């Protein structure tokens, strides 16, 4: 059997910061690499990610690959998605402290990760039986917003997630299951009192 070919997927910021998912052509080992504007790079492998997740008693599951990596605006962290046979996992790796914080896990797919401008939250789309937009606090891991709990029956056609400059409002477009012909823009306030852990 031939060795896997070398692959790389990179998400870049205008200032030169980038987060990359790399696959080693020798043994197929995948890792995350955060490159700062000054060229300094920090790397963590898929194996190291999973070890840290297990050590923190977050999820007892194996993961096969990393599908998404998005650098934070302050260049210190990467939001990432892991996929496995039983569970998918979304987390944040802080390259400065080498700490991983779980934001969500489950059988759902996670996509369209978007950091808040103030580096405190990540918004993302969750798929599966219930489709929706979620927002999680990257320090605590607390869920601070879930459209499935707050709005009626969104279809899988969700797009154009964006944050306000103040990190206090998100907006996104989505079709409702009971009005599938219309794609409506939803605007949601993210309240500081909720962000500090009132919702779990």
C-alpha cells in the first residue's frame, strides 16, 4: 500500500497569520500549524490533540482526521473540527498555553466556523437531525446561543454568518421549514450575562 500523498489546507488572515491542516506524506500523520505574521509557527499533531482531549475527560472517542482550522483574530488560537467513527468534535487549541477547550461534540457535522472580532466566541453551523447556528464561549466552552433552542425549524440552507464589530450581534441567512421558499436574515443579540455562563 502506498503512502498517503502530502496535503495541506490553509486558512489565512490579511496580516499574514494562517492556520493549516497538514498531512505528512511519509506516514499520513495530520497536524495543525499556526503561523504568525513574524513567521513563527507552532504545531500540534492529531495524535497530540486526541491525547489532550482524552486527558481532559472531554470525549472518550477516537478521531480520524481534522477537517477545519481557523485562526483567531489575536493570532493565539485555532478553532478546529475533528471527525471520528462515533463522534465529531469542535474545539479551540490555544497555541500560547497549549490548552484545548471543547466547544461541542456529537454525531452532528460542524462547519463554517467564525471567530468573534474580540476573540471570545466562535459561531458555527451544526448539522444532523437538528440544523442550526450555535455560538460558544472559547474560555469556558459554554454554549451562549443555539438557534435550535431559540428559533423555529430552520432548514439546512444556512449561510452568510457574520458578527458585528462589537461581538454582540450575529446575523445569518436561513430558510424556515414552514416557509422554504424564503431565505430570511436572522439577527441575534449575544448578551454578556448569558456569555458568562448562564446557559450551558
